[in-house]
């Protein structure tokens, strides 16, 4: 199976993830939206007691992204480098 770079694709940058994640259900920037703040604060207050949400489920945000909170995202910075630099 071809890798993302071999298909002409890439992972989002951290800034792109953050931009997509700050959207509420109705606004590009939901950081002043009371429901958005409540969702974020509830996730942090939970302390990992609930299982992670199922991918593709949940209420989509402005960009149609689901589960922007309640998931742990990790991007290996080496993936942004050229293959020869990853070693």
C-alpha cells in the first residue's frame, strides 16, 4: 500500500489541526462559544474516565470534523521531513 507522500498527500500540520479543532458546530472560531467551551472543559474534567470516542461519530464541527476533543492526536514531526532526514 502506498504511503501518503507517495500518493501526493501529507498529514496536517499542527497549525492546521489546531485551526480545525477550534471550530464549533456553527463557527470557524468557536472559542467564544459557550457550548464549545463547555465541551472542552468537560473533556478535561473527565480525566480520561470515559473511553475514547469512535472515529467518525459525534457531532461534526463547522468543518465537518468529528471528535476534535476527546481524542489524543500525535503527529511525529519526522513525517514532515524528507525521507532521508527521518533517520
